[in-house]
C-alpha cells in the first residue's frame, strides 16, 4: 500500500459500519478486542519488528480469539477487499470498545500487511499468565515502546474489562460486554476472581496503585487516558503520519521550478514602503548637508 487515497478511506468507513453491526449482533466484542491486542503485543521497539501488520492471521489458534477471525476475515474482509488485514484488525478493536460503551478512539488508516509469522514469545498470553510482578509488567510494555506507568495501568484495565469468560482465564467485569472501570473497583475491593499475576502487580506496586485508585474513582479520566494510549497501541510498528502526509499539488512543483522573470519598472516602483521611506530620508539628508556646506559660515 503506497498511500491512502479517498477510495480507501471510503472503504474504511464502510468496514467500520459493518463491524459495528456484526459486533453488536454477535456480541463478540471481547474476542474482537483480543485480535487487535494480540497483534500489537508482538511489536519490539528495538528491532522494529512485529506490531500492527496483519500477521496475526497466520496463527489464529494461538490468540484465544479464533472465532473472531472469521468475522473479520470472511464477513468483513470479503466485502471490503481493499482494506488491509492490519487496518481491519485495529479498526475492529476500536469499534469493539465503542459499541460496548467505551471511549471514542481516533483511527488513522494505512497499515501494511506482512506475511511473516509473529514471534510466539511475544504473544498476549504471556502478559496474562507469565508476568508475576510489576517489573515483569513494565518490561513487557517497555519492549513495545510503552514505558509510562499511567499507560500501562490504563491498558491493563482496558484489557481486563473485556476479557472473554471462556477463552482466557478470568472474567473481571460484571458485564463482559460493557467497557467501564469496574475492573479497578473490584481490584481494590479484592473481589477479582480468578486472580491473575498482573492483578497483584497493579495493586502491590506503589506507582501502579496510584493510577488504579484514580481510575476506580474517576471513570472519565480512565476513558480519556485509555483513548490516548490505545491510539498509540494501535499504531505500533507503523509510520502512519509519514504515509498519510498529503502530497503537494503538481502545479506547486511547476511553479517552484519556473525561472523568475526580471523585474519591470512597475515592480521596482512597488518595493516595500520601508525601503522607499529610507530612500526618501537619505535624499533629504543629502540635500540639507549639501546646502549647509555651500552656505557661507556665520550666515
């Protein structure tokens, strides 16, 4: 994909409407979210590999969200063939948050697909099961280029809010089809069951706990912070700003390359007023000095 034109943007908007309808109809928001998360969690900031590149479709059975691939692939991708898998998965994740009551998240299209298998050691299941303490949690997100504690807590809260009850351990929110801050409420009341290692890490670490308590009290702040960091998350491994930068019109290049015509009399007379003023002052001063020099001394 060399760039994003108007036709592609129209396809994206059609795909968005289709996703909104299907996710609501089939109540599959948790699984759709997992696809988007599983993909971006493969990003490595040092090697600049992985990320939102569509390659997660090559290993659907390892994501815990296999049924959702049919919805994105056969039900949506088949209708909108121009849309890349990479764009489709991240758009679907954003729509899944919105239709379950979550914040509106900006989406910029232009992700390119890759046919390289994502590294198995970077998959999302490692975050949920293997990371036993706060440092492990920080290391996981720092590998992706996300190092701020606020971002980590917000992302963990968003992930736990919509975990499917059967495909991965843990059903934290009272309603798995609603995106809210109830995970943080339950976490501080020690009412999370079953409890995962990341849950303990968020409450035992002082810096993490600060944001847990903040989001438990203020859902609006949680939504605002989550929307900002999820946009970053959905663009890992992409250079969308460069890809979507508008090209200058061809006429501009033609004008820039044309030789400048010589200035005529009219153009010379229309110089900036400041220069004309300076010239007039110089003439007046010269005349006065000449008069004084020629005038006999003492007159």
